[in-house]
């Protein structure tokens, strides 16, 4: 089977509880009006959104033989994501996060890394990778057996086989930052990086300086995700900066991961860079209006209709 995109990296089950403004005393019980479970993780959400837009995507990696693993597989496959390259293990449990959201939308996380910490380059099926047009790694700094030299080797091999590559960076709680991605950068076509994370990875403060830093390694396109301030996309020939769409925010979990799926779909579909940026921006805006990182997008038509409606408002 041929794929447009294969993702590797972080996938998890997000158990979301809202609103949580105070914690109950030890040994007591509090009632909450909303408790739901969704697919989460940089690699998982990107693959799902890409598929919802009409692309052929796959996820490869490792999951535990547990109920969270069953849920994650069902969530991926029900959205059209191929999981033939997923290995199940009894040695480690699947990754999951409890997301506590207060009345103002601020989130507090309780995260179990699980199989995201155990997956290594030996778990990656290169038959799937070489059947794809692009390999996307989502989760630098929280996939320890892929970070650094391993992902560098994986990306170098993928590029040598004609597969394009992309990275979506993640926050590094250990403070290592750049060494986790540097070996892969010279083999990377596109990098996505949230502004605050990117400042740590690059040592630069301004979005354009950050983009230039990444491009100095040979990265072709740098996408700097700036949250409420929109997105900056830069290549050798173009610089595009778009403001965020003004929408009501319900939950920002996974919005950046979803926007990567939107950008990569547009890019691999041959859209001009400006349209890639618009679609990524719109996907992020749709995502923050609902609970769950992969739930805001229904189809490409849904996204394009949203863009047209917002542009019409600004006429």
C-alpha cells in the first residue's frame, strides 16, 4: 500500500476533565460535569487530521497490549489511519495523559510516557516508510530512544530512499533541547516548532531569526507556530506571516499537532506555500473550538469553507 504520510513519535490517550478549579481534599470525592477520552499526541493527531483532509496516512511505532492501546488503535483506524506498522508489547503500557482544564481553559497535565519512551529505530518498519512520500516525527525530547543520533540515522536513510521528512518539536523538560533534533536537521525538509519551544531549541527570540536558524542546517521550510499570534512560514524564496483567526477557545490541546497535519496535507497536495499556511492556520482555529486535538476537522471542504467565511468577514 502507498501512503502520502507516515508518522512516528508520540501517540497517547487523553483523558480530559473539565472544569477543575480546585482539587478535592484527600480521601474525598468531587463531581465534574465533563470527563471524556480522546486521541492525543503529536504523531497521532497529525496522522488523523491528514487522513480526515483526504490524504493517505499511516502511524508506525509501539503500543502496549492494554485498553489504552486498544483505544488508540481504534481511534486511528476509525479515522482512516493505517496501523499495520504498529507493534504491541506486554513489557510497557501505552501512553496516556490526564488533562485537567479549569474554567479559564488553563490546562494541567498528568502524563504517563509509556511506550513512547520505549519505541526505538528497531520498531520502525521501513517497508511502510519507503511506501510513503513523507516521514513525520512528532515528539522530539519525549521519545528518548529516537532523540538525537537515532532519528538522524532514520532521517538520513529515509531521504536516501527518496522520502521527504518533517519534524514537530516538543517541550523538553530535561533542558537538553537542540541535541535531540540537531542530527536530523540536515536531513529535514520541513520543521514545525512552537514559538516558546523554538526559543529554547535555537537560542533565538524572534520568529524570523528562529526560522533562519533552522534553515541554516538546510531545512527547506520552517513553520513557527505562534498560538494566538498566528503562524510564520519561511522558505528560501518566501516569507508568510498570518494572524490567528479570532475564534472562541474551548481547548487548545493538540491544536499545533493538528495544524501540522493541515500543512503537510496541503504541501503534499501541491498547494502554494501561502495556501499551506492558510490551511494550517484554519485547522488550528477549528481545533481550539472543541475538545480533543483531532476532533475539530471534518474534511477538506469543511476547512476551505471556514477559510472563505473568515476572509469574507474581513472584506
